[in-house]
C-alpha cells in the first residue's frame, strides 16, 4: 500500500528513502503494486482518478522484488512514478538507466531461479517414528527466489515429502500442500545421503557435456 499512497499524495521519488532493513522479503508489501485491483484504486501523480499499470511492469516488479539490492524498491518506485505520469512507454526505453537497472535485476533473479531448479539436490532422511522417508535439500540462492521456485519442485516431485531449506525461507511439500516457513541455517540440512549411489547413477545419465554453460555454472 505504500507506493499507492505515495503516488496518491504526489510524493516525488527523490523525496523518498526506502529502507528494506534487508528483509527476509517483506511479502512485496513495499510497493503493493503486484495486483491490478490494488493499483487501479489509486491515483496518478497528476491527480487523476485511476492508476493503471501494464502487466509487463507488474511481472517485472514481482521479479525485481526478489533481488537483494537495497535499491530495488527505490528504482521500482521511480519507474512507476514515470509510468503512471507522463512517460507511459518508459519501459520500452531500454537505454534508460532506471529501466536498464530493473532489467538487470530481473535477469539476475531469473538466473537464480534457474540455478535453484538445476542444482538443488534432495537427500533422503528416514523418519525416526517409522513414518515415510522425507527428502531434504539445502541451497543458498543468489536472490530470494524460494517462493517463486518451490511450485516447480511440487510439480516435479508430487509423490515425495520434501523440504527445501535456504537462509531466506524454506519450502515444504507433504504430497498435498506447499507451505513456506522462515529460513534456517545450514546446520539444519542433513549431512548423510542414503541414496548416494542412486544420485550418481542419475546424474551420469542426465549429464550432457554439450549442454554445459560455464557462465551459468
């Protein structure tokens, strides 16, 4: 709601100081611009009754909000101010410094999500109470992409009970429900692997040197 209120009050980006307190990801509240309904209820800097923002900006903002840069909120608000003001096509100006910065952050977040999908390795853990084994993975993503990426693992491993642990947040799947909990330290991840041989066989079959991208690695 913050950005909408600032826009309604005509607060110029240069007069705002954004202090994210290095969240663990404040649920995108900082800009409150990720649902068209919440945006359209506001007002533009010029005082008109409706605030309309393109879906392209909404998608970009959802991605950039996951970046670790403390400048992400300020840059998003700056571009939003211009977008709903007198520069409705500012996102098309890829050479614009602010737009370029948002694009770079968007690409970094998408790259971090891709690496999580590609490199997360689940380890089997046996329940001490005789329950079905669960699978646990530890990963340290470059950006806060757990919530964006966890549905991929739920679709990929629907019959497994698993937990994906990171310092930012943790994702858990019980074969029915995906939930997100606060981040944990690496000490919470298992050190043993009951399926080491199986994993090695699996990787040996899927690894294709021709697809190796050293830059992505």
